[in-house]
C-alpha cells in the first residue's frame, strides 16, 4: 500500500453503523488504517478493537440514534463520512414473513438509513469532503429466491441512495452505495448453519457468483473506502457492485 493510499483519510472523521462485526467492522478498520478517526454505532460495542470509538445505538430508535450521533460527532470533532451499514436479514417468499417482520426489516434497513443520515447531516454540511456510503445488495437488482422481504428493503435503499444524492449534491455531500453479492459474513454463516446441508448450501451460494466464491468483507470494505475517499470527489449517485460479476455477467455453463 502506498503512503498516499495509507493516509488518504488523514484528518477526516467517519461514522460507521453496524460496525462491530462483518462488513461494518472491516470498513471501520480500513478507514482507520488509512488515517480516519472512526466511530462505530452498534448494539454492542464493548469489544471493539483500538483505535475505534464505540457508541451504543439502535438504528430502529430515533432518540438512540440522535444521542449516539451527537456523542460521536463531539468525540471526533465533527463528521466527514457516514457509512450506513447496519441492517438485518430475512429469508422466505412473500408468504413466509408476517406483517410484523416486514415492518421490522423495512424499519431497520430503510428507515434506519434515514434516521442516521438526518442526524448526521448538520455535521456533514460543515465538512469540505462529505460523503455518505450506504450498504445495499445485489438483491436490489437481481431476483434472488427466498429473499422477497430482504430484496424489497435493499431495493428501497438503492432508490433512497439516488434520491439522497440528488438532494444533497449541491450541498457538497456525495451519496453512493455498495452492492455486495453473497458475502462471507456472520449473518450468512448463521444461514448456512441452519441449512440441512451447510456444506452443500455454501457451495451453491459460491457457485451462483461467476468468480466462484463468496465475497469477503474486506473486499466490500475496499469499495466503501473508494466511494468515501476525497479522491472520488466526482462520484455520486452510483451503485458499485462487489459481487464477482453476479449482477452483470451471463456466462455459459462450464465446459460449453
């Protein structure tokens, strides 16, 4: 890694939701490695590695969000970057999730982005390098089986990203999202553990991505860092796929 890359976030302050594990933790660590001062918002932050700053918050509760964002901004001395990564999953067709689960997933995955963003906007407006990155999903653009509710929530995040980019571009705030494929995260691990044949299920998930494996959290973190970087100052309203070609490639069967 060059010294320029290592220090590209020097002097910048970043806030990462859902940053205590998985993609969020990988992103928080990478931003810190590249020079940012990083605060993490999550339900449990006691075991965060240094130098990350932890703040307990539930993105489903507005008072919790406002208090945590205010505390993070005070600790960091402001905010330049917001990574809206917190989210929850759901499996099944439209028949399998009841109304309460629909409301819960949409509230966390979609309204949660709005809650954190509106709390952070007053701070971001004071930044010379303001950027927001939302964690979306290939599920927003590809029809995946047994993911109706989750796909609906991520489709909304994609549309919300574009709307936010339009609303705030003239304030100097860039808004983009990253669209991971199936990632090797704790949530996917729990899904695999619950499958009748975890090894076969992992192989099937890996095979549906053209590069033949699950996406790593570090690869997604790299895309988040790219979108958040001051060197990407003309990139806004963009969805960056990190999916091994799943969304865009149509390969012939192997051997044909």
